[in-house]
C-alpha cells in the first residue's frame, strides 16, 4: 500500500506540486518534493554493491513509497541515473525519455549499471559540488582517505589519488559536472581484459611502480596473464551491460573478489599487442570484416 509519494524534478515545480499534493491528500497519501540536484548516488556504502540515492544525508525511502519523476530539461543525466536506480526498487511513474541517455557506456553510468546487474565495483559516491555540500555529513562519515577521484577523461587522465578533504573538495569544485569518488584499493597491478563480441581475446596485467597509475599510457608495464572463469564471466557481462561489441574491462583482484574499475568503450589496442603475443588490432579488424561480409550476403 502506497502511503507516500516523492516527486522528483530538476527544478522546483511549485505550481504542479501544490496541485498534486492536494489530490494525493484526498487519497490519504502524503507527498514530498525532492530536487534531483540535491541528491548524490551511493554504491556499496549501505551494504555490499547496493546502489541507492541519498538526499539530505540519508537514503531515499523505499518502504510504502512511490516516486514520480517529472520530465525536465535540467539535470537530465543525473535524472537518468536516479530513474535507473529507483525503477529497480519501487513503483515509479517516469517518462521513458528520462530512461534514455547517450552516455550508456560512460564511466559514471557503468558504476551505476554494473552493480545493479550484480557486478561488483569499488565503493563509490557520485556527486556534484552542490550535492556534495548538501550531503556532506553522509559523505564524511563514510570516506576513508586516500580516495580516488575521477572526472570525464581517458588514458588515466582526470583521475587522482587524493589524500585529504581539502584536496578532495578542490577537485570536486573544478566544474559543475558529476564526479566519482571511489575507495582506494592498494594494488601493484590491475587487469585489462579485451572483449570482442562477447568473447575474451586477451587479458593483460598492468603493473606500476606507484600502485596507482597502472595505465600503460601513464607508464604501466603490460604482460599477459591468465584469468579465472569468474573473471571471464564478469568481463563479458560488463561489456554486454555497456552494449559494447569491443570493450576494455579493467578489474582488480581483492579479498572481496574481482572488482571492475572501468569499462572502456574505445580501448587502445596497439600498445597491448606485444604483451598479448599477437596483433590485437589485426584480430579486431578480421572480426569486423567477417561480420560485415557475412551480413552483406
């Protein structure tokens, strides 16, 4: 039985909300207005791999609660992410356009969609400067430094290991875009797995001297490495959820099992060929030619 409805919108819909609240009250349903721009996304901090939306320093309720997400031209990306999360948990009324994005393989989207599909990632918070300030109590109670901060970028760029609160806030406030804050997982290597059309063609160990920048483009050293059946399944599943025919899945081995750092939609191939022991670009090219030739007959 629905006892409470939360209305979410990128702006403050005063006129609509007052009308909706009056009509809902006639059915003995309470209402509340929550702005998406005031929310952060938390992954793993409430319990292992659980994804939830945080507002006013607490998870949004799910018991006896339904949601209305009004279509908006503002805060569209975060509204998309929030809609994806809530539709897995509660009754929700939402325009389908709010569940469509051109960022399905974006690193931030993947940090949401992977755990929603049972694939573990590092504990993560997704914030903007505004929502960080709105939920600072929740954030500060959960973070342990150092942390990793990620913004939009590739080849290890716009990724920082941050040692303290002041540095964290400096990076967050660089712009108004969504920012990933992740737990730092000490390691001396991670693994880049190439997935083509649902098949593993290469797995490369990437080692670094500083235990952080393992990217080959940032000086990491590559070498071929075997991976387990579980890791193969995780990487194939991650590429599938990202809707990528070619993907570079980055994972790290931990006491909690393999965790996916990132799913790359345009992975570099040539620099990994010596470690793989074959020409990765040539294999990819042959896959493309075979596929196009087969479908043109």
